[in-house]
């Protein structure tokens, strides 16, 4: 799956939730697909495989106090989730709701616990996925600011740059000396030749 996560919550945790939900919904659909579609077990498994490997998922976070929402294309591979807070049961519930759409189920065929986010529906989610009542999504790990290099490290880096520059200029100097020596030989040759021709002309 392609996961774009612009929320405060850990991407690995969200990815794990999505995988768990797809597996749970796939198992449910293999027992009975409630969308009016004639799907055998193998087709459900193929659909689950496609969702897990090709789905484009964007997890956002509401910054203005709006509720948890989501959208997904019916039988598609696009899902958008907006989380209003860190409650893990809410995250499981909305992802499960949208994954039902990805499996081709319309709202008319949703059971109440999947259709409406009620206290009972959240309790059912906790029971299915083994969540604690107060379990929350972990935040993204904080990145430590880059440590400042020590004075010795700075000096070593500068010395390395100087040595590299010295090597370059030494190479250029050798090339220049070679070119000058060649020009000197050519100048001597032509000066002697010119002198010999002048002497011959005088005689």
C-alpha cells in the first residue's frame, strides 16, 4: 500500500491497523459477502491482496475539532481517513467502515456496528481487535536535532578539505610545469632554427 500520513500518529501503527482490518474484513466477506455480489473465497482473497498492495491511503488529522471521517471508492484502491484524535478504537472503526467500501459494500448493506460509530460499535471493535478501553495511537517518534560536531571533528573536516585542495593544486602544478617545459623546448628549437637560417642567409 501507499500510505501518506500527515497526522501526528505513527505510520507503522497505522499501517498495522490497516492490515489487521483488511484481514478481518476479508475473513468476514469469505463467510458471506453482503453486497449482493457473487464472490467466491478466492476472489475475496484477491481483492484483499490488491487492497494491501496497491491501495493509495492518506491519513490526515482534523485540527479544528471535527469528527473522525473517511472516504473510499467503491471497489476502488483509494481511501482517505481524517482522525480527530488518538483514540485507537475510533481509528479502527473508521478504517473498517471504509475498507467495507473497498470490498464493494454500499451503506445499505452495512450492519449497524459498521455503519454507525456508536459506543456499542466501538466496544465491538475493541472486542474484535483486542483493544483496551483507553488504548491510544502512538505519536510519531520525535527526531533528535542533529548534534553539533565537536571542535576536533570540525578541525578534522577542515583539514581534509585543505588536503584535498592541496592535492588538486599539486596536480595542476605538475601539469603546468609539464606544459611549460614543453613550451620551453619548442621555443629553444625554433629559436635555434631561426638563428641557423639567419646565419645561412648572411653567408
